[in-house]
C-alpha cells in the first residue's frame, strides 16, 4: 500500500475511481454537517452564536459545490453500501449530560464538525509532486485549508464558559465523534489501498485537553462532595 493517491496519470491527475470514492465520502460528511447546521438555524438569527453557525453553513455549501464540480465522477457500485453506512454514522446524537436536548444537539453538532475538520485531511493524500494547477488536487487543498479555518470557532464554542457545567458531556461527545470519523476515514483509505499514516491522522490535541479538563472537574467535584459531611459536623 501507498500513503498517497495514485499512481497519477501522465497529466498528473488522480485516478477517477479514487476521486469518486474520496469525493463521495467528503460529500456525505460535509453534506451531513451542512444539513445539521441548517436545522440549527431554522429559527432564524436571534443570537450572536447563530451568526457563526450561518457562516459555517455557507462554507460547507461552498465545499460541497467545489467537490461536485472538481471531481471526475465514474460509477462505483460499492458506494451503494458505503454511503448508507456513512449517513447512518453522521446522524445527530444529543450529548448525554447536557442541560437540555437543544444544548445536547449543539454540542454534538460542534463535536462532529470538529472531528470532521481535524481528522479528515484530503490534501495529505496528494503526492508531493502533484501539479498545483490540477482542479481536483487544488480542490482537496482548498477543502483542507477551509477545514483549518472552521476549527477555531468550533473550539471556542466547545470550550466556552456556557458549557462549563457540561464539560464532561462535551469531552465524551468530542471523543466519540473523533473515534467515529477516524474509523470511517481509515476504512475509506484502506478501501482505496492507501495505508493510513501520521500524515492522515494528527494527534487530537484538543480532544485530549478537553478530556483532561473534564477529569479534573470531576475530581474537584468529588472532593467537594466528600468534604461536605465534614463541614456539616
């Protein structure tokens, strides 16, 4: 197995079958993110945080349009099963331990978006000598660039003061979504005869820090609870 797409043709293009499989995965994941953002915005822009969600929604739609137009699509019978598997995985699951269902959905939405943009790195699949003027290669680089821009607001939301009481729920949601996206991403790469490597899976530093913060908060809460009987005496 190779860690890159290819072999490239004489014009430096990624094989159409690989373009189709990779783009189908990206369309499914980013499409699910766009749909969930649209649902979260169905009530209009009444709060400041909804303005950021609207911006994310617009970028996701641009990513979908770019993928659709830049890909050389060919028939792939395996997609009939794979797309069903992906779509089921992307379904929203409210984070357990949130203040209410609405907050649970928002936590899961942000966790899914963070996992999608942190784990999936399509540009890392391109050989280093891939032409810069190739439409598909340029689209993959652009998608990864936009993913980096989308990570920041998701981190700010997940680590925001309004979610401090639900820190354990946030940590669990982020961990679950990262594991889920990474599993499907690695399976996709194996299906294209690409060996996953460090280029394709960066350490989820935020995931680890959130988990550590949740554990610290739980320890502090347990210590405070244990000291209550002593204070009462």
